[in-house]
């Protein structure tokens, strides 16, 4: 099976080649690869991480390819930094993208307003809305005494468990 990265490069090579188009195409490609890597590493929690990503760049200087990630929350940035090798491995295995350096930075000023993955997060939050349990289901899940205590119909003690 051919790598997706090679197939994408082959497909993109047949498209127009003016400089702005090439830059926009590469930026879209990097965003797509980043999203795939985060979804692979974080599984169902990926939308929460992607919500805090403000920018992703891959830059090559002096033969060193660096991945720059700008995030607006320090906790998420720290966690992404801790999982950098898993992310780099996924980028290499799936897309053939070799990364030598992985750098995370805090977003500042107007960059904090950018949210290229916001649509992913809104879809996730709409599909995972919580619905309150019915009283019958609450009794089954929590146990009858706890459900009664929550509803204010008892003290929550189980029969035979009172101190005496």
C-alpha cells in the first residue's frame, strides 16, 4: 500500500504552480497531517487538543526540519510536548514527513484568535451533549438508596447498615 503522503504529493503536482497556491496547498497539507496525528495519538480526546491549536508550521533551515506548534493553553501545550515523539512517528509512518525538531510555543496577541480546527471541536461538543438520567435509570445506575437521597426522599443509608 502506497503512503498517503506520496499520493498527496502526486495529486498536488498536477495542480497549478504559482507561489501563493503552492504555499496555501502546503499549509492545508500540514494542517491535515497534524489533525490526523493528533487524532491518532489522542483518540476521542483529539477535539479538545485541536481546539487549543492556533497554528502549525513545518519549516526547513540548514537541512533541519522543524515542526512549530502554537497553542493558547499551557496545559495542552505541555501534554502535546510530552507526546511529541508519538506525533512525529505518526507523521513519518503515515505521510513520510521526517521531523527533526518539535517545538511548542505559547500563542500571543492576535494569534490566539486563530482556531483552524474549531469546526472539529464544535462537532464533537454537539455530539457529546449530556442528557439527564430519568429517575428510573438513576435508580438502576446509582442504586436505589443513592437515587432517593439525590431526590431528597431518604437519607441514603442502606437498610440494615444503620448504626445501632
